[in-house]
C-alpha cells in the first residue's frame, strides 16, 4: 500500500493537476475542496500527508491546519501549505498555524516531490516512534512535543563569511550553530553531537556535492541529515544531490522563515530517529538483528509474522514479498565482498525507508530480503514491490566514488487462512524464480491460493 496524500484546494483544476503529478509517483491520492471536508476525511481515512492551499473560502488553509494540529488524533500528520509566490506573510502565518513545510505557486515538480518525500520519511519515523514506545495518539503528544522542543547543533560548511552569517543568524536564537570552512572539520563530526549539516554549493574552496557524497558514505556521518544551499541555477546539481542522499535544499537569496522551517523539519526527523534508536536499544537483547544491515534477520522475521498468521486465520489479509538482488554474485566476484556488503546495506536502507512503519522488513539471508505487509492484498503488495524495484533500479548506488546500477526482482504471495510461513514463502519464492527467468528487474505475484 502506497503513502496516502490528501490534497485540499477549492479549485478543481488545481486538485486534478496535483492528483496527476502525485499519482504518477505511485502515491494514493485523496481530494477535498474545502477545509471542512478535509477535517471530516481525516476522521475516517488513513492519511500520511496533507497538501493544502492557504487561501480558500470558508475555513481557509491556515485555520484548517490549526485545527489539525490541535487535534490529538491528527496533529502528527505532516502538512505542506501552498502559498502565493513571494508571500512571506503567508509563510509566517502558515508556520504559526503549525505547517511543517510550504511550497510556492507556481508549483515546481522537483520541489514538490522533494518536500513530499522528505515529510513522508518524517511521518514514517514518527509512526515508528509512537508504535515502539507503546503510546497511542491520544497520550503521545507530550512525548513528541518534548522531542520537538530540543535545541539542535547545526554545522554550517561555508567558506564565505558573509554567506555563512546569513545562514547562522536566523538560526542561532533557536539552535546552536558552528561555522566551518574546511570540509575535513565537517568529516570529523559524529551523529552523537551533530544534528544537521548545512553545505554550501556556492563555495570557492570546495565542491559541495563531493562533500555530500563523502558524508553519506562515511559511517560516522551517514545518518546526519544534510541541507544543501544553492542558487536557482543549481537545479541540476540539486537533482544529483538527492541521488547522493541529501535530505533537503534551500535557495539563495535566503528567506529566513523558509530556512527555519526546513531546518526544523530535518531536526524533528533526526530527534525522532534518535528517540526511536534509544527505545530500540532498550530492548536490544530481545531483537534479533542482522549485523550487516541492521534489519531483523530470518529468526526475527519468523517471530514477528506469527501474530499475522493468527489474524489471517480469522479472515484478515496480509501479503509477503521476497526481494532478491539481481546478479549479486557478479558484484562479489568482480568488485569484492566489501563492495557487495556496501550494496546490501544501501538496499536495506532504501527498503526500510520506503516501506510503511507497520511493515516487517528483514534480511532473510544472502542477498534476499523479506517483507510482510499487514492489511494488504496481493495487488497492493505488487504495486508496493514494483515501486521499490523502480526506485532502486532507477537510482545508482554510490560505493567508493563509483555509481553502481543495481536491480531487484520480487515474488509476492497473499496469505490465505490455514497457511504456514513455509507454504507462503514457497509460493512467493516460486514467483520470484519466474521473475528471474523472465529477465529479472521485475515483480510477479503467485497464484492466489483458495481457502480450504
């Protein structure tokens, strides 16, 4: 099942234009033509993100956002406000209403999708945090707000003093800022004491993209979010930067409220991740993890899906996906096992960050990964698996400075009442084998078994 995005706009052409753009990226799209309708829909529909026009008749976008953020059941849903071009007043009002981000009209596809992906990752981490701390939405707000109030340590890499101060001055009243001119200083940072790295693309003494690639490859800094600062002329370099793994971008000339909003969004995600990791560490002895990728291993997967099989016997639906990296033996034989290990780790990261919080993701063995998707029929699991296949196959994996093209094949099977894991795995694995035989880089579903 894909992420579900609610678009709120009183103008039908705007609704359908955004619907087409987001549906083309395999998101499930819901539509509302008023703030009142949006508030009704979030009461009954699962929503992962809301894209909302600021100016609407009746309940406008600001009032609707304020209502969402005041409701214990909906405050955690990210909201992107759509404002008029260069309307600083609207941006400030949107932030005060609780909006997580904003984009300006006319909407640029690249910016839109970058903001959507970033906030959906934040929503996924928030869902995991709430799930693993055992809090319900109704009693978890205090936990989340305590995290949001934390001050972050931001490292700014910029070799031009005036440009560095333009970045640090709006932030230093809220967070601690350290300005550095030498990339080697930044490479010495660690995730334990650095919450965000801001990298300049317009520096004279270093290549900002090369710095980003190094930060994302180094194990000490790979989990620190990166905000890249450039100019409108840098758009092609921004696209490349997202491939390298940076988290967000901001354009010069710097608009202070936009900078603060983007920084705070990345810090929230980092703080949620840290809190989640702390919670995982508390129960580390109970979790059986794969030491290479950090995912659960085969034993963990088998334990975790037991309740799902019990639910399936009572008529609840779920599906299992078996992913396998194509031609992985060639990677090990030609490039070496160290490179192969880095490929496995990157595939694991992309799998874990692009599945839902409720999905169970594990490395089942070798180059094989297993995913269990609760409350998901086979057709929905096929769509999710194909989205992952396209994502990994369409974005190179960078290892030691070289771009590797890696593809996946997958087999999917929907569980029927009375089945055991070995039965479902056999059917999914058979579908995977057929996908490999058909040319690889594809997904196939197993014939759905009729209930006895």
